[in-house]
C-alpha cells in the first residue's frame, strides 16, 4: 500500500478489542436490568465486576482472577 510519508510511523492496523469504558457501561446496564427483574444475586455479581474493572483493572494488562472479584 502506498504511504506518502517518510520516516518512522506507527502501525497502520488497529488492534481489535473491547473498549474499557464501554465494557463498564455494559456491565452497569446489565446490573440495573438484573436488579429491576428481581435477580439480586446476579446484580450483585455484576456490581462486583464493575468495581473490579473500575478500580483494580489496568487496561492493556492481563486479567487477574481472584474469587473476590465475583463476591466469593
């Protein structure tokens, strides 16, 4: 492919993946839906995942599973 620029350039292909903030928003919406449907246990688990991705997760690093992430 023709590139009209010279010198060092970043990669031309973006990495695929999930946007960190969109994942948090998705989990929050799912938590609210479960709470509205009376699924308190499921809502609690989703709330714990939101807390993990908000406070402990570092984007670009691998996920570290601990049982406390899911409320155990």
